[in-house]
């Protein structure tokens, strides 16, 4: 598929042109990050179970939308996992996922009722933040990589994640609960952004890139593997990715996406990422 292709929803693994895979264009650090992403995406089973508990008693269409979202996320994991196995014969997607799922089980996945954000509205703000992040990172991967199959997969996933953002934003707007005060919306958004530093991505990176036989000699250290993942992820972004990301987060957080605060946040985030990743500020 040509760069800039528009991908519609409802695609399958058979729609990907796997024959275009070019091993000479694999970048090891990006491969390592994609392996981690494949495990996180594939772990949607637990998120679906959690969200259906949060929306217990909701209209059947909302539950169906959550389940469809979950199926698409799982497919993202399968697509990324298949590509990673093609790129690295030592990577065993299902085995790595089994290790990840065994070691990453947040309390709210296992038990509890209601949202850890305090309300359904809070939960949807958090979901919008997540989909903003995933839409932007896969857009960045699509624009960065020269490997044709990964470019196509990332393009398809980025389009799906933007549609998921719109789904959750519409659920937020339709929710009959009283609107949250601005400070609460901002608190939910900021805390969800900060959770990007938690165990999910770092442990996924560890399970995806440390072989089982090396676990004893290479123990998991969250800070170390979080840095490894984010070092590559940050280097993929360009300014237009950050501008779109901030605007998407601002809207459910109750801010004007085109306002001064959003513009300041975008500029500040870009400077931070540029500093951390040593980027040349190219648009």
C-alpha cells in the first residue's frame, strides 16, 4: 500500500500484503518497541472485561461497541506479533504474551466494580487519553519506518485508534452522569498520562525482548525497561504528531484544543521529547 493510504475499519490480517516484507529495512530498536506494543495490544481481553463491568446495565449497543473495540485491539496485537516474528525468528509472540499476562495483572482487572477513575465519565476521559496516545504513536511509526509491511500495519492501526477515540468521546458526551468539574477532568487526564510510566509497557518490553532462558540472569527492572521503550518511542515523534496528540487530549479534558493552553502544552511537550530523545526539531 502507498504511504498516506486511507484505511477503513473492518480489515483482517488477510488484507495485509505480507509479501512486501523487507528484512533489510528492519531497525532493531524499533523492532524491540513493536514487540512490546504487540503484547499490550493483544491484552485487550482484560480491558474488555473491566469496561463491561464499569458499564454493567448500560444499553446493549454500548457493550457491543466495547466488545468490537476489544476485538480490533486484539487484531492489532496479532498483526504486530506476526510482523515481529517475521523480523526476528527468536521472538515467539504467544509465549511472550503468556509471560506478560502472568506478570501484569492490575487489581482492577481481577476484581472490583465501577471505574478506578471514580465514574464512567472519568473512565471515558482516560480511554480518550489512551486512544490519543496510540493513534499518535502508530502514526509516528507509519511515517518513520521504511519497512513496507510495518508501514501498512501501523497505518491501519492508527486509523483504527482514531476511530476508537471518537467512539469513546461520543460515549463520554452521551453519558447521563453529571458533567465533571474542569479540575477533575484535568486530574483524570494527567494521571492517565502519567500511567504511561507504569509496569504495562515496561514489563511488556521486558517479556518481548528478554528470552525466557535469560530471565534468571536478567531480572526485570521497571525503570530500566521503561527507559528502553520510551527512548525509542520518543524519537519517532515529529511536531505535527505532538500537536494532534495534545489537541485530542485537550478536548475530553475540557480545554479548547485550539486555545493558548493547548498550544503551550504542545510546545512544552515537544521541547521535552526533543530534549529526552536528542531530536533535531524537524516538522
